[in-house]
């Protein structure tokens, strides 16, 4: 449950200390009006030294953005092992997105479908386009009227 006193900074701290592995990147910046969401996301990525995705961004609704962010908080992307309690990941995802809402939400992958066992141990499961060199990264970019936020996780193999 969201605590009403949790500031953006407190939520960032909770996410960064609560995830057992990898790096959590949570940024919120002012944005000039009238910038298309994908252009704003690519500009933010380039300014941080990450790859621009252009037409490879997935546009998602708020519910999918929240589920996607919860998944990348809760799961070590390189091994599909738990990285944070699912309930805490869901709480943090909802609380962080509440602070940048309403917004247009973009993500670099399909996180919500999960992993599907296919027998003989073969699995098809979340797919994404990495924006960092570790190749195991994902999250949500939220573009509001005057704010952009990067809510991201970076894991190493």
C-alpha cells in the first residue's frame, strides 16, 4: 500500500535499496511542452548515454506500464530469479507512476506476458530491446505534459 508521505526521493531510495541485484535508475526531469513522447524518450536516453529506440519503443497503457515496471523490479532479468518481493515491486511501481500521471508510457519490451514453459526446459518469455551494454535492462519511460521520467533496471549476466 502506498504511504502518503512517500516522496519521489523516498520511493527512489526504497526501489534502489529494495532490489537485491543490479542497478535501479529512476530519473525525473522537466520537459518542454509539445515534444512527442518517443522523441522525448530518445533525447533522455541519448543524454544519459543509452541507445535511442525510435520506432522500437512499445506504447503501453498505464496498467501495462505498472505491470511492466513491477516485473522488472521483481525479477532479475538475466536469470529470471526473484530480485524483490513481488508485492513490494507492485507497490513501488504504482507509487512511482502515480507521481507522473497522467502520462504517455513507453517501454523497451514485452514484459507482461511472462515466461511460457514449452517442455524440455525451453521457454519463451519476455523480450526486449536493450538500451545499455549489459543487454539485460528494461523499464518504463513516462512522458507527462511537463515532466519525463525514466524508471529502469539494469542487470548483468
